[in-house]
C-alpha cells in the first residue's frame, strides 16, 4: 500500500525544527505572513499530510497553503499538466503517471536506488582504488600566513564528531564532485568546482593556468586535486553500474575524442569495481523518545530485502535491482495504461 509507512515522526521535534528554520538565525520570517508551498514525495502516508496541515494552520496560523507532490510540480515546470514523471531522488527512484494534475497513487513504481548510492560508489572508488582521502569540509582548517602570503591547510582530528556524521560530510564532498561530472558537458563553469568555499578560488585558478587549461581538475577541501583522467574514469562507472554498459578504448575515443584514457586496461578497471567495499551509512533506524531526550534504536525487518540495501557493502548485491530497471520503466508505463489510457496518450504524456 502506497499510503502506509512503518516509520513514525516526532511532530513535537518537527515543530521545534520549523521554529529554528523560521527564526532569526535562519530565514528570519514569520510563516503567518506568507503563503506556504509544502511539497511531499509521491509515496507518503496520509496521516503525515494531515498532521503537517494541522501544524501550519493551528500552530503557525498561515493564511494560505498549497500542498503538492513533487512530481506534479516537475510536470508543471515543463508547462504540462499530464505526463509520466521519472524522479531520481537521494534514496529512491520512482515513476508515476499524472493526468490533469492528479497522480495515479496506486500505480506508482519505485526502486530503492538513488544518488546516495552513487556517492558511496564514487567515495569507495576514490579512496580504495585511487588512494585519494576525502575529508569533510568541517575538518579543514584554513589559516592565512601573512608572512609567507599563503593559505595553510590543516586537517583537524575532530574527536567529538561521530563516524556517521564524518562519513556524511565526506559523501557530501563526493556529491559535489558527482554533480560537476554530470554537468561537464552542459556548463563549462561547473568543471572547476570547489568542494569547500570560495577561499580556494585563487588556488583553482593557478592550477588551471599551470595546466594550460588542458585538464579539467577538481579541488577537494584539503587542496588535493582530482585530475582529468580520474574524472573520466569516474564517468565510466555510471553506465556500467546502471546499464552494464562496458566501454573500450575505441568506443571512448569515438564518442568524445578523449585521449586521456589511452593505455587504460578497461577489463581491470571493471573488475576493480566488483571488489569495491562501499561505506555503510546506516546501521539502525532511530527515533526520539517521548521526552525528546534519548534516541532509541528501532529494529529493522531483516526479511525485507529492499529496506536493508544500505547494509550492503558490495556492488554485486545491487545488480539484481539494476538489471530490473528496464522492466521497472515498462511496468510503470503499463500501470499508467491500466487506468483506461491508451498507448498513444501515454507516449504524448512522456516528459
């Protein structure tokens, strides 16, 4: 059932979060002075929608609120009211049909694959294969040496930072690299990204100048560089993971004329991906107790295979789902057609 959830939300803590968001240290706005646009995922428990609506009107006295699913807004953004929307999110990918602004709730197809998994794969590849240590931005200390006129970068130990949060910070840096890789051919300004703040601008410019702009480089928060060859290798991971598409030297050169991967052993490259050990993000689900003071562990259903994907540290365990992606798309289209909609109408709705 698409409208049921096994997770509970502590709405008292959520209300406190809203207060912090609207407070002087954040947005510094009063909710009751503005119309509110509240978005929700395609699959959501109806009780959450009711409770959030109650919070907005009774606790914050908003005078106007518009509640919409994200796929509906995506369709509206394309100036259409009907269509098939494929949404790739952080932890899941779903396909849903929409007609005249309404989603067919019972025909939503979803798989637990999202951008976070690709972050984990890239992270494991950089650290285990390329031996590039990924440090979170918050553990980097940048101090200016006025005498030497240089910026000194120090790695802080951060003993009070928990391992999951430290891993999250590292994956956030990898996510920025991933976005730049995918935007390489769309926006030239995104090629030379900085995973930290603007203080590295001069360093990045110097690197680009030294390489005569022949290589696209990526600057990590600690100042290390991901060169063009490494970034090109990372681009080969995505089609292999999701579509089992293996490239060789001939096809790579034919596609984009890239010569940075000359003399590369593609078979060894793909074999190395199978041996990657992915970082495990979550070991437990948590909730805050009634006193808002203790975080309690919630046991997972170990028989539920899809809910335990985050426990796996091997890529091979995901291939079963990857291989079913094409069937997933077909199933979503057939589900859409089952709502008395013809194939021609479905094809016209595709976006």
